């Protein structure tokens, strides 16, 4: 072996995780969330599928790690959908969404995700898959709202994130969360009322 490794020997855990995440990013970008499998990721990375499960768990967990998402979508959806009356869904959704962006650690990761989505096709494909497969479709199903309406909600939220947190356009960049909730929630609530 010219590389100094014994035949069949795998790289260390850190390097193996990186190989799996690289393979996952590529497959999620090429095939989309639905068509990507743990077996496919393992095959692309040259490891056993059990190792992928060992390091990351379910396909959704691999996906979130590949995107470096700093939160669990299911937890956030539960905070929005199951936390009060339907006529205040938009307010809850906006507050949860803005609180993610106000946290310095998650803001940096989400800014990187948005920037990569606007500068690379792979980044755009991954963000689209994330929004569609793990956030918007789940909210649509939980609320019984048509996908088009939920996608319009997503467009409003992503637009706010880009203008407020990525570009820093004033006066939106310095507006309080409550000002934003008061102004934007009625529009979002209209989409959620079917």
C-alpha cells in the first residue's frame, strides 16, 4: 500500500465522519432528500451503513449534520404548532424563527447556509431540500394547510432573514422582534388560515 495504511484499514473517526458528511452533502444535492439513502451515503463514503447510523443516527440527522443546522426542526415545529390557538400561529412562528436568528451561535451557521445557498448550486439544492423535506411539508401536514401557502410563508421568513440578518438593511435590521411580529404576522396568518 503506497499510502502507508494497512489494507482494509479505515481512517480514524474524525476523518471517517468528514468523509460521510462530504458524501451526504453530495448525494443530498444530486438526488434530493427523498432519493438519498443511508446505504447510498455509506457506499459513496466507502464505509458500512452501520457506521453511518452509529455516527449520525437517522437519515434526517445525517442531513441536518451535513447542513450544519443548529436546531432540531421537529422541536421547533412542536413549539409553533402545539403551543396555542390557531389564530396566533403566525406570531409563534415568527417569534421562534427570529429567536433562532438572534442567538449568535445559530445565526452564524444560518448566515453561512443562506450565503452558500445564494452562491452555489449545491448549497441551494441542500437548503431547498431541508426546507421542503424537514420543515415546510411537516408544518403543512400538521396544520392541514396547502403546500403552496406554506411555501409562501417560507418565502416571507427567508426574505426577512436575508434582509435583516444577512444584508443588514435598515430600519429592518434594528427593528425589535415585536415590531416585526406586529407588522408581518397578519400576512403570514392569512396564508395559514385555510
